């Protein structure tokens, strides 16, 4: 079994666990997901499948020193999943896989949320960079990362709109103080 397949299965199991355990069941919360969860899942599945296909069918885009990139990819993948889980644990009961605003929702500014507003998505994107690097093909990396990045940007827009609407100036001030995904950059 290839390293890429093992990483893909690890991500899938991790996300299925989240989907089963962290879907909002709140009777007091307001769901505002706007189908972004379905869109993100569809984009991830298609992008990874096409990325694997591109890696196999376009050897001209192979990365040099494939083994070094693969090792770096595994490290980034693990770091990304650890960051994602740190963010999820930090959010506690406010984390749901579907965008839901609780009646007593609050801005969380501890842990990784001190540096970026969406560390969970930073972690996911790092994991997909890692997965792409294990394929050893720069074109496959782009085919995986660009659509998934766009899907997460759309979801961040939906989340930030919902949180700004629910939490008002407290959240908009937090948005001004922090970057979305990469500290000091974006």
C-alpha cells in the first residue's frame, strides 16, 4: 500500500470520526452551513482522485528527489492533522462540522486561534500539501491544492459572515487582529 493511500485513509477516517461525533445536534443553535460541507467533501474527493490520476499519467511533472519530497510530505501531513485537532479541541463544544452558531457562542482567542482565525483549515491545507508531495508530482499537487483551497475559502467566507452576524463587533475586531490561515501573511 502506498504512502499516499495510507495518508488518504488516515484523513478519511479522521474526518468521518468528526462527522459522526461533531455534527451539530443543538436545538438552540442556528445552522448556517449553506451546503458548504457537501461542497468541500465533493471537491476533496474529486481533486484527490484527479491528482492521483495526474501523478500517474504525467511523469513529465515528476518532482526531483521524490523520496525527500515524500518524507517532507508525511511530516507536513502529520503536522497538519495535529494542528487541525488542536484547533478542534480548543474550540470544544463550539466546533461542528456544519456551520452552526450557538445562542451562547463566543469568540475563541486561545490556542492556535491567537495567531489565525481558521487554524483547523490551515491544518487541513497543510495535510493536503503533504499528501500532494507524497505523490511526487507538482501538477498533481496543484490539482489537489487549488480546488480544495478555493472550497475552503468559500467556506471561510460563509463562517465569517455567520460569526460576524451573530457576534458583531467582537468578531469583526478579532478579524482585524488576526489573519485567516497563515500568521502575518493571509
